[in-house]
C-alpha cells in the first residue's frame, strides 16, 4: 500500500467504537476495540502498517516490551507481535490510553500508578539552593 492509497488512520480512529476497559478504570485506564466484533480490520491493518514502517516507539509496561504508536493525545498498542498479525483473522483487541505526558508514556515500573492524579501536572524542577548555583559561568 502506498501513502496515497493509505486510509486516514485518524479518521478510522475517530469512527471506531472505543470501549472503556472497566476492569482497569482505577489502575491503568484505557480503551479498546475488538477487531472482529467491532469490524475494525482496516484500523488494525493501518496500525500494523505504521508500526512495521518504523513509526512505533518501543515502550515498557513492567516486564513487557512492545511498540506503541503515538497519535494525537493517545498511545495505541496490541498485545501480540505485530509481524504475526493478520488483520482479517486477528481475534483480539487494539488498545489505546491517553498520554500521561511524563515518563510513564515510555516506561511503567514497579510502584507506578496509572492514575493521572497521582502525578504532578508538570515535572518537579529543583531550584538552586545558593546564589553560586544560580549563576551561569561565562566563558
């Protein structure tokens, strides 16, 4: 598929029937589409094509490593190896979660929480403690 024939992934995403992952509402909030049940083969095929073309970012969710596709304010992923997926017969889900806009978008570690309210809106910046640290050396 060349770029001029490629479906608009943002349009496919906007038209997909996203379902809340209720089980994870309080721990790792996200949404999903069921590929076969929700007839989202074209969305999955477009997602896989983008990952296989190198547009994915390798991220870590505890001990799991997989490629994520960052689009708009979300990151998207599947639980299987993208290379082995046949979109016409894949009987699983495509997931998405809102971006945290911090380290958790790339690496989830033990002790982390998926609740945005558990983290500051912006990274904490340590202020210099003395006048000497505040001055920038010249030269």
